[in-house]
C-alpha cells in the first residue's frame, strides 16, 4: 500500500503516518482544543490547494464543484451552464470538462479571469441590468440547463453583515436565473449559514422538486459555508413573486414586523371637525 485516504484526499502513506503521529502528539498536549482544530483546518486547506495545483486547477474551490457533481450529478455532457461568481475560474474549468466540446459555459464575476478555454467569462456585477443583458447575450438560448453559483460578497470581517449581504446576493441570483432556467434544470448555490437561511430555503423550495444542503469535503473546514443543491426546476409550480422582496419581508416578520417609524408628521387633510352648535337652554 502506497497511499491512504485522509478527508477524501489521496495522500502518500508516509505523509499520512506523519500526520497521524503529529495529531496524536498535539491532541495529547492540548486535549483536542480549538488550537488543534485550527491546525487541522489549515493543514487540510493546504492539502486541497496542493492537490488543485497538481491537477491544473486554479483554485481549491474546483474540488467543491467536483464533489457536488460526484454526489448530485448536476451537470451532464452538452449542457449549458451559467457560473456565477466565477473568478479565478476553478469552477469554470470543472464545468468545461463536464459539458464537453458540445456544451456551453458562461461565467460572470466582478473580477476579470485569465481565460478558460471553452468558457465565455464576463466581467460585471450580476445584480446590474447591463451585466445581466451581457450574460443573456452570451448564453444565446432561451433557457439554460444548470446554474452554479459560488458567489460571495466582499468580506468586511463583520460576520453578521457579511452573512446577511451574502444571502441577499443569493436571492438576487435566483431572481435573475430562475426565469431562464429550463424546466427540470438544476441550481447550486453557496450559502453562509446563519440568520435567514431557513427563510430563503423555504422561498426557493416550491421552485424545485428537491432542495438539499450539501457540505463538500473540500469546504468542510471552512467555516459555515454550505451548498444548496436544488434539482429539477418546476417553473409552473413555483410562486410567481420574486425571491428577494419576499425574503426581505420574511426577515422583517422574523424580527417582529417592520421597524416603527419615528414621529410621523400628520398628513394634511381637508377634513375639519366642526363644533356642533348645541342650542342654549
Ligand atoms: C469564492 S469566489 C468564486 C470562486 C470560483 N467558484 C472558482 O472556483 O474559481 C466568489 C466570487 O464571487 C464574486 N462576486 C461577488 N459579488 C459579485 C457580484 N455582485 N457579481 C458577480 N460576481 C460577484 C467575487 O468577485 C468572487 O470572485
């Protein structure tokens, strides 16, 4: 035996044994503390990065899409795929491999990517009408087979803000892409776990036959990200309102309704209250 499996990665046996010995020593010293967890996380992220480099992928995130595909079979040869938040191009590389020469991959991101052969990668903000039109032009068919979105907003470091912004972005991507997703098509998106996730999933659920959360091995150590795998689009069954406004309303309701307004100026009215003339006695 020359190799062993660690968290789904094939690693040389010697490296695996060294890893196990070090883990034993760290656990004995720190007793399974957060420090050990952190060490493991960094080490495993590094291993995925090395594996990505060795396989010619631009980012370790490529393995997340590969593992989603392995489990859920979302992309098939000749499909047309929209890749939202495609920079630096790892998912686009995997999508091109999966659709083959008769398929189509269109990607979009705020940042420009080094070209990926077989994909058309557009620079722009997917929430902007101008970019949306460019994407529609590039797709050049009425409907698309699969949407994959790894979109994440610029991280400010303030967790609750980042998480809330990311869910709003996801809602926007659904609103743009659902009308062009074919009947029976699939939609995969990254979510950051936290407030609002359940509400968003409930709004999306009626649009698909199945909606499942999936945590690929390659992202298990990175915080709270999870992927929502929505399969078999059912356009006629889903409600016809937009996801984003409905999501904002759901969040308001969760917080007990809209915030009360500060002092409200009384509206001007022509209505006057007349004093009734009561006859004098
Ligand atoms: C985690 S990266 C995607 C990695 C990619 N899946 C890969 O494998 O190479 C998330 C991307 O979402 C992009 N993004 C964030 N907001 C966006 C928006 N409004 N429109 C388009 N892309 C956006 C970011 O620029 C970032 O490159």
